[in-house]
C-alpha cells in the first residue's frame, strides 16, 4: 500500500488522527461504521494525484482519534463540529466532502449546518434522508414497526452488549463484517437487519472461506489492529444518539441539500433495500444531484469493492465543479 503522511490535529476539544496527501482544494473523506481512515486507501492517492489536498480522519471514537466516554459526546453537533474544526486546523475555509455509510450522515449535517464551508458532497451507500416528521423519535418508531424481532439499530442501543460480541475477536469481527454485507456473499447468507429474539448481532455474520478479490489478509489485519486498539464503543455511540439528533433538529424539517452532489451505491447492499425510498426521492431532496450510480453485484463497501470505478466517478464529479 502506498505510504501517506499522518499526523494529529486538535479539533472541537479532541485530538484527531488524520492521513493526508497532495496539495490543492481540500477534499475530506469521512468513513462510516465499523471503519477508519483505511477504508479510503484506494481513493487517497487517486484524488491527490489529480490536484487535490486529501485529508482523511479517523473520526471521533475510531482508530487513533480520541474516544470520549460519554454517549452524548457523539451526537451530530459534536461530529459536525469535529469536521468544521478539522478544516480550520488545516488552515482552510472550505472543503468538498467524500463520504460513506454513517460518514455520509455526518457529511449531510455538515452541508445543512455550514453550507458556506462545505461546497459539494459525494455520498456513498447512505442517501440523504430528510428529518423524520411527526412526534415519535426514530428508534421508538423502529421498535413499533419491528414488533416481531429486534432491528439492529435498536440492538445497538444497549451499552456494552454489542461491544462484548465484537471485541471478543476484533480481527474476526471485521473479516465477517466486511464479507457479510459485500456483493460477494451468496444471497442466502446476506446479513439481515432484524434479529430474532435471543439472537446475537454477531450471529448475523459469516466468516469467509475464501476472501473476495478486493479484500486481503493485510486489510483484515489492519482493521483488526485498529479495533483492538479502539474497541467498538465509540462508533456504536453514534447510533445511541439517533433519537437525540432527531429531537434537537426540528429546525431542519423540510431542509434540502442544495450543494452539487454525487450518490454511489451497490445493488447488493442490504442498506440500499432498507433506504430505497430515500434513494428514489434524491432528485427532490437534493435538487442539485449530478448523478446517481448503482453498481450491479456490489455490496455495502462500494469504494473498496469497486475502487477504480468509484475513483473515476469521484474525479469526474470534482472536475465538473
């Protein structure tokens, strides 16, 4: 793997680890769960070599970045503040965001709360989802809707439960997670989002007998070492603030993302099935959507599973700006 420069910066009251390469307009790449900066290993050099300053953080709770103890320290105001502070720490005034999974949610909040700073977005796997209207918080609504089982986001709410399952063997957990929601897993083994009562989250995953061609033993080693270092609590705490984020953002009712936006996903991503309605409505909720690309036979880890194609789409989008 190509060597990148890494260092630490201070932002929003935490010490953040970043990896960077290149000079030019600032492009920030935001990972999701359970990932770290390494998820962008195939994108960093490609974008930097095209004339951009690429900066990739371990976000709050991940990798070598600080991991505050309190659950409320992981709400979207803090996560957005981290990225705003990162731009300031680098000495820039604006940035383009490239994002995946829960990182795409952070990117959406950044775009809505600081449109003066964040000028364009690439969203992968998770589309923009306008704030849920009504009087029932999202997690409570999920509990009502999935009465016959336990939705994974509800399962994630109990501190310590999933941590115990995932941290027993972080390397094995990461191998199973990366494989089980990729485009390579057979349809009958694709991870579900609703657990049966008494079932553990880790029981939803499968260990690969053979690694797919996009994933190496070295990749799993790296992810395993990082989560052995950090644990999974920080990333899980993002989920434990879903209702908090909803409760404190009524001012975002009806808000649309107006920045130029590219959306990329895989058709075998189980998340796509869950969020298909939001994907179908992107042209309305994101009126400056430039392109919506769904790769066939690709799962959740689209930037890792199809790096060359994703890099080409990102570069075309950046050039169009």
